[in-house]
C-alpha cells in the first residue's frame, strides 16, 4: 500500500489503535479471535487451554499487539508445549506453510495471503486465509460502531492540532482502522492511517525520519510498538495495559508538554519505560519457570 505522507508540521506522532487509542483489545481477542481460532484450527477439545494461550499471547504478554499471523503461530507453540494438552492426546501441528510465508512477506495481511493462495493453491494457506477473513467479519459484527477512544485520547489529539502530524500505526487491517477512527470522528486529526497492508510498524514509522531529532514520538501499548520506535530513532510513550486511562491522562497533562518542549528524552523516557516493563510478563501464568 502506498502512503503519500508529506510533513506539514515540525513534530510527528505515531499512535497504535487497538488497546492503545481504543479499548477494543479484550473485545476483539476474547469474542472474535478466540472462537474463530478454536473453530478453524480444531481446538474444541482443548478450548480452555486454547483461550488461555490466545489471551496470554495477544493481551497479557510481551507479544501483545503483534500481527495476527505470528500470534497464531505463537499460540500453537505454547499449546504444543503444554502438558495438559499432551495428556488429552491432542497433537498440535505448527503450520510450516504459514511460517514460510511470514519469513518471506513483510506485509502480513489478507491481501498478500490471498495472492499466495492464488499462486500456490496450498490448503493450509487457504485454511489460514479463511480463518483470518472470518475473524474480520466477526470483528465487524461484534465491535460495530460503539467503542469510543480511551478518555484523554481525543483531548490529546486536539492539543496537537497545528503542532504535529499524526499517523495511525497499527497491525490491524486498514479498513477496520478507517471505520473505527471515522465512527468516532477522529479522522480529521489524522494525516495518515497505516494498517497491516502498509507493512510492519517499523516500516510505517520510517516516515518519522523526515523530522528533526527528538521531534518524533510513538504512542503504544506493546513492546513491539517500542521496538518500532527505537528502530526509527523515535521517542516512546507507553500506554500501560491495565492502566490505560491513567496513562492517557498523564500523557495529556505531562507527556505532550515534555515532547513539544523537548524535555522528553533522557530520564523522563527511562522512567516511563521502567514502569511499562512491569506490566507485561514473559512467561504465562501456567508456567512459572
């Protein structure tokens, strides 16, 4: 996907969407991803453990916020290792065809996957595409139009008017992002929306390199957002999972002023990162070591 992005102001702000600007992560993964993953990947007999793995990977771990396809592989890998799953005689297969596709493709979305399916007619890739399409359909139905942004998101965007260029940087499909931001009347604040079809978050944030040092900021709720910021020499403001409202209030009252006042980098940034690191574990609750 080609993005025409021309700087209009001296500052750049990238914002993740699901779980960061909008309180949609729990709804999408628990009510949309989990049922479809259990159905399409035949995990009915271990649905309890499948749900735990799905929620851990996508919501409660340092993998939070990653693209759905590597998330699917990670979920299956955790289930493959789990003693309770083995005890039930369930054999979890890792779809290597999907792994191979991910290793070669950076724009991990339904469009590129559909192209690969057309090229190869591979049954596993077909299955993966059917799962992903149905996830989108369920999200469109379940999430609908009724999920507003977190408190202080709109106010923060308003505070940046005339001062910073805003880009939505997300692993969510483009159409869903446009719909969600438009339904809440937030599109006028945004110069561009980069969903999964635009590439990785790291790739989308490359536009920030057009701005002066310390004039670029990524706002996110996952370690992947921070890594994308670091790769592009951008500052990072974390929206802490489980404390989103408090994080946005702090950003509105304190973070924006520091960013625009060039006092964000250094000790303040490190303080934010240290707090952020405590919110997401490396190991799931069923594995203590």
